[in-house]
């Protein structure tokens, strides 16, 4: 009897640990609204800044990287970076 109770407790513990690992390793859920906001800011920058300096690909890299972060699910990081770039370049940040 004791062995069955011990085995059941171990099984329950293993299942709980598997659920915890799965919850920690899963990617954040996609957010169409946040991705759309990132894309909108990226397009704004491209419209104003890239149009003025079309040959300067070095300036595109940080903006493209921020958009890529959003596409990878790191919305807070990507949005924050895009907002900083827009403010730096005196482009109004959309709400």
C-alpha cells in the first residue's frame, strides 16, 4: 500500500514538473495588435528617414532589427526601440 502511494506521489510530482517546464519554455502568444503597431512605426521611419537617405543601409539595421524583435514575439523590446528611434529623428510616435 505504501509503495502505491509513493509511486502516485512521484508520478504527480513528475507531471507537475513537466507542466512547469512546458509553461516556462513556451513562446509568448502572438499579438496581431502589437505586431501591427511595430510595423506601423517601421513604415513611418522608412517613409521619412529612409526617403531622405536611401543609400545609408547602416541606418536601416537598428530599425529592421527592432521590427524583427516584434516579429519574434519580443514586442516590448521592439516597440521600445522603435519609439526611441522615432523620437530621436523627430518623427511623431503613433498612439
